C-alpha cells in the first residue's frame, strides 16, 4: 500500500434519499478507484431485511461495489445496527468481504481498530439489551421465517421506536462511554480507532494508561457525505457534499 485507504459509515441508503445513493455511486466510480481499499463501517443501508429480499436499490449498490472490486479496489464491510442481517450472499454479489464487529487491520505500518461504534454506547442500557437480543442466531432465524412484507412492517416499526427512543434519552447517553472506549483500546492494543454510529464526526485525542490514542468518528450521509482518508502521510477527513 502506498496510496490512501477510504472509510465511510452511516450512509443509511434508502429509496427516499436518492442524493445519498448518487453520491455513493460517484465515490465508487471516482476516487475509490484509486484507493488501496474501501472500508464501510456499518449502516450502509437504512435497514436490511435479509439477503433474500432484493430491491432496485440493493441491486444498484451491489453492482457499484462489484464494479469497484473488479477495478482492483478491495471492499470491506462491518455490520451496523441497521444492516446487521446483511449476509454472505449479498456480500458476495457486491464483491465485498465481511469483517467481524471489531477488527484490527494493519495500514501503512500501524494497527487500526475498526468498528461501527454502537457497542461503545454502553450508557444507553435499553439499546444495548436490544442489540444483544437481535444479534443472536435464534432471533435472526425467527425473523427470517417471516414473509418479506412482514419484515418490512417490522423494520418500519423498529425505525419508529428507535426515533421515539432517541427523543426520550439525552444526547450524552447516546454517545460513546469513555470507559468503553478505553477498554476497546486496551483490548486490542492499538493507538488508533475509527468508527461511526454516533453521527458526530470528530477527531478525539486521549490518554489510555499513559499512552496517547486517537479516535476518529465518521459522520452520517443524511445531509453531507463523510469520508476519512488514511495514508502514509496521515489522516484527512472531508465532506464531499450533496
């Protein structure tokens, strides 16, 4: 690797937001073709109902990613809280590799911890209970027994409940917990972390056991694109814009 690696998260692609989809397609046809790799750190889609439910949007995104991979740029994906049901079948059709929810990769001589980031929001106890439940094989198998129409209704209801939940808790509770962040750095023995989920793009400098560490947070794509470039010469965050 001697160029740059790109990171994006929280695109929340949906048929009702074509501008975000177009910006993503432009990225895959443009800058990403010259990148060493593209990492998508969760919530590529607003919701995912299972690999057996195809939509024009899912096919369009799969084609864009497959073309990008075929051009020579490897694509990697970490599940988010909206698309944790995305499976191997869709990943294969999109030419991207699924990664574990916490993954350390070596980039330009340094280990980097990648994750979606929702596991760091431990102050939101209600959300963490739901997260643990929906990640179990039993819960997912039960959901897949439902018809696509039933799953769509479930996803819409879950999205409404999520919005209601956000209105009922403070902004601080929905942000990361400092102790959880420090524990993640210790657990993986790294000094650089990149994640999304909170929709609060920033670069945080901190100390963990007397050692300097940096946490980079990607923004969402609701109103602006959010992109981090990591290369041998450092880090750059940008917002391509709609």
